[in-house]
C-alpha cells in the first residue's frame, strides 16, 4: 500500500520503496538484533528484502524510520493484517536503542494505519528479555495479554504477548 511520509517529533517514516532494503540491510542484519528474534540474521540483501517488502497479496504497511536531522535510516516498522488482527513488528539498529525512537515509530504507525484501515486491534510479540521493546509498546497503550513458551536459537524462551485496540 502506498502512503505519504509520516513525521514524528524526531523521525520521518517513509513508506517502503525499491531502495529500502539496500539502505537498511547493513544496519538491520546486526547479530544483536536477532538475539530477540527467532529468525537468524538475513545473509543477503535479497533475503532481507523478501522478509520485509510488502507483498501485494497482504494488507500491510512498512515504513522506514529516518531522523529528521539527517534523513539516514535507523530502522523499520511494519503492520500486517491477519484475520481481524494487525501484527506490529519493528527493527531498530542497535546504535539507536534506548533513545525513544521505537516509541515514536509505534505511535505514528498506529495512528497512520488507523486512519487508513479504520479501527483495529493491534498485537505484538516480544522476547521477555527485550525490556526496551516491552516498555515502548506499553508507552503506546499495549497491555500484556499473556506469555508463551517458544524456542529461540535452540534454547527455551518466553514471548510476551501484548495487544491494544485502536478506535
């Protein structure tokens, strides 16, 4: 789906385009990011693009986050519809963790998708050790709805399930 850039106080969220994977792959294939994600880091630009590019058969929104100060990408955020739920996920380069960018990305993406798609129920799944992501989601009104055991890189882990209604 196409949409216009979406500004936050410090970021601009640009819709995914043909150059997005090329710009983001070097930043978002860092091993530290994938400590919290069941998938291994992508090994190629094509694999990264296949994972994140919006597919025409899905209702999804994917944005590239860039600070207003320099316009260089720092992460991506996406929402994909599955039945009546919208799954939110994002990746942020480790150099930008702890700066509040995730909270801004989430807030503006929720608002943008609500305007485009109408009222919705948003969900997110986060590794229980990823405290920063849990806090960013809670700052945006997500509430913990449960936990589930999972395997993460061949070890048992617990995912925290969060959700929020957007009217």
